[in-house]
C-alpha cells in the first residue's frame, strides 16, 4: 500500500476495499496531460512570485516533463493507493526529484487542481467534438448537393404530406447541427475561465498571481469566487446537455435511415461496412450503426441526469460526491465523438434511391395541397377547396388512381373552376418548385441554402 500524501493525521492505514472504492485513478488518469500542464504553469508562477526559488521551479518542471514522457510511453504505473491522477503524479515527482517536489503543491489544493484539469481537458474535447460535428455537416451538404433534384415524400405524423427535395431533408439536419455547434461555442466561452488559486475553498495566504497562470494556459480570465471555483460543475453539465441534444438530433436521423433502408421504403442503401447480417435469415442486412447510435442516445441522456443528480443540493464547497462528475462526462465525450465520427462516414457512403423516393411521393397524394391551392387561385375559398380536393382523393382511392391520372372531365366534376392548366401545377416538380421563399423546398431555394452553407464552412475552416 502506498504512503498517502495526507497520512500525517492518520494512525491506521486505509482499508484496502475503501481505498479501491474511493479511488478515481482508473478513470481520471486520462487527465494526466492537463494535470501536468497545469502544474507547470503553477510552478512557474510560484517562482515568479518568489514563493519558491527559480531553480526549484526548473527542477519541478523537468521532473514533470520526465513523468509526462513516462506516461506517454507506457512506463508509468498508476497506483490505486494514491487515489487519483493528482496524487499519483505528485508522489512520482517527489520520488524522482526528491523533497523539492513537495513544494509544487504550495498554494494549491486538489480541489482547485481538479477544477482546472477538467476545464483544460474539456476545452480540447469541445474542439474535437466541434470538428466531428463539422464533418457530419459536410457529409450532409455533399449528399444534398449531389442529389439536388431528387424528390421524396415529406411526412407529418409519418403520413405522406407534401413532396419535398431529399436535399431539403438533409439540410434540415445540417441546420440542427449548426445550432449544436453554436451551443458548443457558447459553453466553450464560459468554460475558459481559470479556477486555480481557490485553494481548498477559501483562497490562499500566499501572494499568488492567478492572472499569470491564466495567461500561460490560454484562459480568457479567472474565476471571481473561491467557493464557486471549487464547487462549480456547470461547465460539465452544459457539455452533457449539449451532448444530449446532439445525440437527440442524431437519433432522429438514425431512425429515418433505419426506416429508409427497410425493404418497405428502400429510399437509401447503407454501405455494407455499416451493417451486419443475421445468423439465421440470409436476406437480412441490418442497419446496426444507426440503431446503436439511436440506442446510445439513452446513455448520453442518462449521463446528464446522473450529473444533475450528483450536483443536486450539494452544500458548498467541494464534496467528494463531485468525483462522480467524471465518468458521465467522459462517457458523453466518448459516445458523442464516436457517434459523430461514424455518422459522417456512413452518410458520405449512403446510396440514394431516387426512383423509390419519387414513386412513394407520387403514390401518396402528396400534391393534394397543390390542387387545393390551384382551386383557391381560381377564386374559391380555401375551406371549399379543401372539401373539393378531399372528395377528389376519395374518388381516386375508390378507383385506385393517382391524382395526376384523372382526366380534365373527372377533375371538373368536382369543380368547374378547374381548367386544362391544372396538369402543369400538380407534377411533383411543380409542387416542389412553387415553394421558393427562403426556407422552402424549391430547388432554387435549397440551392441557395447549400451555397450559403458552403460559405459558412469556408468561413469556419479559415478560423
Ligand atoms: N479525485 C478528486 C475528484 O475528482 C480530486 C479532488 C479531491 N479533493 C479532496 N478533497 N478529496 O474530485
């Protein structure tokens, strides 16, 4: 059993099971790089303020560099007895450079240290998630552009409603992910504030320079209240919340891809790499990847709920409960990144079955609203037009006909206002292209949005 840095007050060793139960090293070791980065900045500050000597800081920093290399090359053995990443590194530092290593923790506590480490770590991960989001958006945009003319049925209540462009449908997801990216940018700003210097909870008696630590680590400012600094986990909650919304969006697309790749829809085909077969039914090609992403959405929602519940009603300031922030946060990061990564590849490789989509749109009376609008333009009130077209649809259903297969005489039996030009208004193309105001499904409107999105992309990669 390792000697604890806090063993001074204790007369008996920790029970082995308690030690394992309270340790976080199994999961918080992923913070090692940020823990070291933060410690180096802290050591430089201590020397600059005359709290430790310049050569002591140099020795400490060299020692930390050695530890970093050891960890990266798999030469570092993490010890459960040393509880967490902070004590593992500190204990190793003292082993390496002697008692001067013990000066690193001057004017610092693990409470403000862990708050710093998680912020540094999450700052990088937010960038990584944003990059993955951008890749999915790119894949959606490419599919939209490559299939601009493809018409499919649009649905409400999962019943055929009006014809839309497949590209318009893809671009709907582009917009959702654009808002997700905005949420990440917002939270990144609040995240980028430096908490070190709060000490255990009340601040420190040493003449520290918090702004200098912040500057070294690229933070935009320092936290303003020591109690809040060590007990705030809002930044993790905000990320778990943004992650949950991203997964909600992906789950909706996942659901549609699953439906669309069924034999009954056959609107798309996912490439074999994203599907699996059945051990008993030879015809099966199962859309496992979108199904799993749909399923993992539950985990990510759960992570948000568990962190909210961990934090609920905790008295100020630090409580050990808060060590439970890491697993839900880490799991959200891993799951969201993985889901986005696999989605961008899957969408890029997805094959679009234009014929099947078109046929479905033609079969479902999707242009009924266009007939009604036509009748309205001939001077009939909309409510009456609705009634006229309703009867027309029933007539078609009874005779197993599509609306565009009716003769002019048949149309006129429902309303004499209908004339020869009706046929030009009820093609799928005419229906789609008539909706050309901003945000509509007309080819020209969707092409404008695709061009705008391309500019947005170009702007993002320049920043
Ligand atoms: N491993 C701890 C955590 O993640 C670090 C802070 C521990 N502080 C303490 N007073 N025990 O929360």
